[in-house]
């Protein structure tokens, strides 16, 4: 009898906790703060923060974790060599949270103005945050890299007809 009660309890507990891993809440302040951290880390050469916040799919696209670290370090060296600095960074619109299967995406519009000497460049872009409910964290892919090929391979649950924010090249 005790064994049957224990089995029933285990089954009930399993049924109650199945699917208990819930998605992260839509938190505009958090995803915007993360987008700012990524940008700051990029222009300061903080490869550890970039690696922490970059989605593993993008790291895989770059090869290995070591390849990604090296490439991010090289990118920073190039920024430093040409003297590129952030003049301003803003969010021209609030993030949009897009439901997926078992995760949520956050599309975070951005506007950055950078300068190198007398030259100023302005760019509209976006980051895409991807929730990881099992780790309770968000990781990110820069919008220009969140193309159809990457979405098909890693993010098939992202709506195919989604209208991304307006972007512009550095000008």
C-alpha cells in the first residue's frame, strides 16, 4: 500500500512539474541593459562579457569558443586601431517580445552614433534576445546576423513573417 501511494505521489508530482520550466518574463529594462552591456563590452574589449551574452548558436557559427574569443578580440583591436568611440547609444523604440516554442525572443531596436576623429557615423540596428528558461538567462544575436539562414538552422520557431525594425548602414 505504501509503495502504491509513493508511486502515485511520484506520478502526481511529475505531472504537476512537467512543463514547470517556464519562459523568462518579458522584461524590457533587462534586455535593454543587456544590449547596452554588449555594446560597452565590444568597445572596451571585454571579451568575457561578450561571450557570456552571445547566443551559443552564433559562437558555433564562428567555429569554437576559442575561435569566437579570438575573433571578438581581433574586432576590438580593429576598433581601437581606428579610434572608434561611442558618442551616443539609445533605444529608439521599446523592445518587442515575440513568443516561440518554449522560449521568447526580444527584438531590441538600437541607434548608435560613433566617431573616429572628425568622422561621425550613425546606425539604426537591433539586437535579438533569446530566452533560455532552463538557465534563466537571455543571450543575444546582433540583428544583422539574425538572418534567414541562422533562423532556419537554430530558431525555426521564430515567426517567418515577422517585420524587423528599420535598419541603416553606418553613415
